[in-house]
């Protein structure tokens, strides 16, 4: 077997090795059923227990109050870009968005198919190097939408924006889910593709406050309504069994680790190593994100020449650091260090970057 | 490890043991990348190769002509129930459906959100015990829709209905995909959840003739259009990587086996064992489906008393035959014997049913 690499790709992303090893071990026989989890019917008691255990674990680890429903859906956050306005639109009320770059921009585009969209704040003029600071959502908004973390730019909300009491705040947390302690009650809806911070690609988490489920009009197709799946506990039709199972194993692991407080501690330590290297490099490495908007999950930086950038990516690759090339719209480098990235991996990368600087400055 | 059972559930369904064993073996290191396939970015060359190999294999095994696009999507056939009318509607033209029971009925329900639906044939009056024989789609229809196999009733089209040249025939093949040789050119669109005949739950196959992609109106959300994904080879956003990978391994296995001709031969042999038991049981077992509509994939039958039905399910379970209980809307028993069910499993079940009859009649 090839030596395990440190995977800094922006997603799908690394998973905890013990989780992968457990899945491999159980692969041919799920819970003594004599079937692989890949083969088991979603109408069996064994599946049902796993499905519900995953929900309960998530509720426990994230501190999700009883008035919220947890859904395992398909189609990624990109599907939620249209599901959110489809379910939360209110005729005559604007849907308000903050534009923090690519993914937020895509969410805005989809909402426009459903009605009046107001972009209340944007950092586009500054090339999305930060999240807007003064955000004022209207009292009359149908809902308010933000993108919690912006993978491409490496920016992140440092605190959640204020939102009028009656206006549900909706957050795409695909890239910062369970990254740090937070109060779920701040939000009406949280959604996230699993493939960065929770599990593999193929399952999408939606956490929705129950009172919001009654807004959806009757004249949209059955599977475009969250209500269809909340009424059936995400079992209206065949769920993505294996992806949910992998999330369950990840959640078991996170709980054992100490839950979100411990994950947050590690995340701050990890991000600290890299930002320290950048900040003490005398401009050899230049952070892309403004310091007041820096992400714990995606550390973005550029260098003085494209040659140096290519060289660091190549030498890094040879040392087992993969996925360091930045998104083409920003250039430079990006280290995605989601929940499952080991501290050791980031520490090694920081050491490598320090040595690289000494050898190349 | 528990002894491997014979899984007769209607889906998710059994997978070939060699396929599972290969996935287990490769689980921690995909193609020498030092990452699990569950972790690998969909933007890597290694992923790209696998993704395209899976498409090429499918095209080869099913004989899909060049003018068709193959998509790996999410959301199951249930999502295609609304995607089909969303993409193929033509203002002023009726969408024509054949109602062969539950799943066809659900597809009809979703089409009604998009326009005028005409049910041109239905076997509802006969409790869906057969597929309608005389089906006349109109020349002026936007498209014609059928459900190839009906899992709940155990009925199946024995030959594809005629359809006017200009009208694309659309088929939900979730439960009879690659079951037997067929001419893809008969169809404008074929769609199927993978979890019965191809792979695990979590990926949906859509095969669409290219000229049909231009019908879709511009005013529907990006991910509700097939065109979004055909333009990006199903990589517009993160695909369900692992589910596609499992399909790829299954397709490798099917090819090695001899492709669809060999699968068809086995499927006919398997179904033959069970229908023989039913037909020679002097009414002890009573087939639900009319003989002229019998499915190769789901063999449905009832018995003279509920007590006997419970008894056969229980005794079967003790012998390692799981999932034999029929759908609640039909009652009785159902043996789902999809492509990956070994001949040996069906033969053993047939023997068990014969002995059970002798002991209980």
C-alpha cells in the first residue's frame, strides 16, 4: 500500500484513519446481518437504528435543540441553493443575501428564479478578501442568507451577523460545519454538503427549524419540499445509505474525541501553525484573506512569483502534501484543514513551508 | 463474521461478493494515491479516469450509441420524476404516461406540476397485476413515459410499446436496468436509481439523447436542468464519488462475466426456478402478476392463508433468505432477484419453497 498522504484538497477531504479502518473492517457484514452496509435495505430495523443514531449523535454533538429537524438529503449544497428559496420564499418579501464570493454568488443566482433577491452586503469590490462587516438585514425579509466559510478565498465569518428576530438566518456551512462551538438557535436553517467536515461526498445535511416548514407552497414538486422528508425522517425514498453510515462513524469518532470543544481546539491550533508561518515570513508568503476574516478551514496565500508557487506545490507533493494548489480564480496556494485533518499533518506542512522559505528566499 | 445471507430485498439490493471484496481491499488506498476513494477530490486525474471509465464501461455493456449522454446524478429516480417533465415539457403538448402502479403513479403526480398530463393506459382496475397491452401514444405528445418494471407487483413490459417517431420514449429502468439485451435507440431518456441492478444507493443514472437537451426552458434552477450536468460531464458540482466507484467495480465485474447476454441468461434461469415452483404448486403458491406480464426481477406470490405466509417468511429467514415479505399494498411474498443475485441463491430458495410446500400443504 502507498504511504498515506496528507490531503489538503478543498473537498472531498480527508477522513479520520480510524473511521476508514472501522468501515473497512465492517465492510462485508453490517451489524451481524450477513450483508454489507452497501446492500442493506433502508427498511430494515438495523438500518433504521443506524440512521437514527446518526441523527441523535449529530444533535448531541452540535447541540441541536428539539425544535429543529435533521435531514439527510442528496444533491449537495448546490441543490439547497434552490431548495432554500423554494421552501422559504414569502410572496412580496425580499430574500436577502450576503455575497462573499463564488458559492454565495451561486446561491444568489438560484434564489432569483424564485423572486426578489436583495444583496445587502458584498465584498466583491475587494475581490472577496474579507467578509462584509456591516450587514443590515431588513425586518421585512423572507429570510437572510450567508455562506459561513468561503473555501476559495479562505475567509470566514468571525461572528454571526445580527438578524431581525422574525427573519430566519440561513447558513451554508458546507465548509465550516462543527468547526467550533456555536448556538444553533441563531439560525433558521443550516445546510452542508458532508464531504468537507463530516463524511464523504453523497449526502447533504439540512437542519431546519420546524416552524419554517409550513411556508412552502403546495404547487412545487414533492421532493423540492423539505417537508416531504421531514415527515418521513429522510426516508421518503431510498437515502444514500453508505454516505450516512460513514457520517455516523465520523460522529462516533468526534464524540469520542471530546466533541466540538476538542475539535475547535485542534482547529485553532492547526490554523495557528500556518498563519504564523505566513505572518513571520516577511512577505515571502502573503495571506490572501484579510486578517479579520481569516478562515480556520482554508488557509490561502500567494508568493512573489508563479515559479516559486509551482516549486512549493511540487516539493510539497514529493513530501506527501497533496492538494495545495489554490483555486484558479485566486491563484497561489490553499491548505484546506477541515475537522478530520490531523494536527500532525498541519504541523508538518508548516515546518516544510518554513524550510522552503529558508532555502528559497 | 456472520454467514452471508441471500438478500431478496427490493433495493438496496445484493452486490456481487467479488465486487465487495475488491472495494474492501482497495478501501484505504485508491489507485496508489495514498488516499481512500472516500477522500479523493473529484478534481484529480485519478478520479477523472475512474469517472470516465465507468461511463465508457456502461456505454459498452449497454450498447449506448454516441448520440446519448450518460449522467451520474443524485436524488434517485424520485428526483427524476420531476426532472423529466422539467426538461422535456413542450408548452401546449400533453405529457403521456402509462400507469403500471405505485412508482408510475408517483411519476405521473410530479409531471402534473409542469403541465397537461394524459394517462394513455392503466392497469389500475386490475390491481396492476399486468402491464397494459394496447398502448397508443399520440403523435402530438411532448414525451411518452413508462416504468419498465414494477417492483411491487412483479410485472414488467415484455416488449417495449410502440411510440411515434417524433415522440421520445422515457423509461424508468430503476428495477430492470441491464436485465436483458435491448436497443437503447428505442428511448429518448432512460433513468435508474443504481441501488437495484447496478451499484449501491446514492447515485442515479440518466441516459439522455443529446437533441432532447435543448428543450429545457431557461427559467428553471441550474441543477434542475440535465444540460447543466451534460455540459460538465456530471462534474458541475461534487458527484457522489464512492457510489460511482462502486458502480464502476460492478461494471468491471459484469463485463468480465460476459456482459448483458450472460446476465440475461442467468436472470432467465433464476426467474424460471421460482415461476416453476409457483406454476407446479397446484395453487399452494399463487403468482400475483399475470403470466403475460411476469417480471424477471421481482417474483411476487401469495399463499392461501396469512399464517402460511408468515411461516414461510420465518422459516426462510432461519435458512438465510432475507427480505421475502411482499410490499404491504400487495401482501404475500416477493423475491427480488436483480442482476447481482447469484443463481445459487435463487435455486436454494426454490428448493426451500418446494420442501415447504411438501411439509405444509
